[in-house]
């Protein structure tokens, strides 16, 4: 378990590389007021966690030296404001082209996800539910699922990465429900929705009734 001091130093290094760009160990050590050996320990950990990358830079005099910079994964640790940009675009599209265009955009997203998910979801319903939960987890939905004694599955999403969009454009929620039905090939009903005031998004899933 890391101490708060260790975490603070790691954050300082990440912030420094974000602001100043690629730096050698010596510069980082001077800025932080710690030894180069201590800096290397932190850099080794950050490199192991895929948060930084190193490259060899030739100098006018002396041997080439390693400089360190942020990886793409680390860049995602810094604040983002995609939702406001997305909302602005969606409002503009609705104003210019009407509600039907919004419906079409979300349907295209649903179809794209259905193609991605279907390639990975197979087997019995329990396996399909578990795979769907894992795929949603990878997208940041913080999913748990369970099966009750009656054979009904419940998926709970504790986070919605697109909550700000979904609150204004409920098409996002409708398409998620439709997506679940398509990739699971099952009866899926939504009992709770965060975008509509629910504490979590909750879906109940049963085997589809045979026609």
C-alpha cells in the first residue's frame, strides 16, 4: 500500500511532465528537491503502470540521456470536459436538423456497439450476462450482476459515463436498453435509470419466451 507522500510525489511528477513536457531525471530531481535515485524509483513505478514512457535523446556533448514523458493512458488522468462539448453539438444538431436526426445518431451508436459486443458475447444466458457486464465495466459503468432463485438476472450499473448527455437526451438510455436486448437475445426490462432520477441503472433479464 502506498503512502500519501508517495502518491503526492507521483502526482507531482505527472503534473510536471504535463506542464513542462519531456524531462530528464536530473531536472525532475532539482524541481522536486529530492535525489535522482528517489526520482528513478518513482519513474520505475510510473513506467510499470504505463503512465510514462522514456526515449533516448542525443546531446551536443556527452552520452545520450533518457527523457520521460506522459503516456496516452496518463493523459486521461487529467480533467476532461467532453460532455459539455457533446451536449453543445447535440443541441445544435437538434436545432438544425430536428429530433429525428438525434434519434438516428444514437441508433447508429447502438448498431456500432451491437456489432462490437456480439463478436464477444456468446454461450448460455448466464455467460452472456457476465460478458456484457465485463464489456460495460471496461467502458466505466461499474457493473455488478447476480442471478436469483427464479433464474432472473439483474445487472446494476453504479456509474454512467454519459450521465450529463443521457439526462437531456433520453435516446441514450433507450438505445442502451435496446442494445442489451439485442446482444443478450433475452427479455430485458429496466427497473431504474440514473438519468431519470434513479440511484442506479438496474436491468432485469430473463430467457426470451419461445414463440
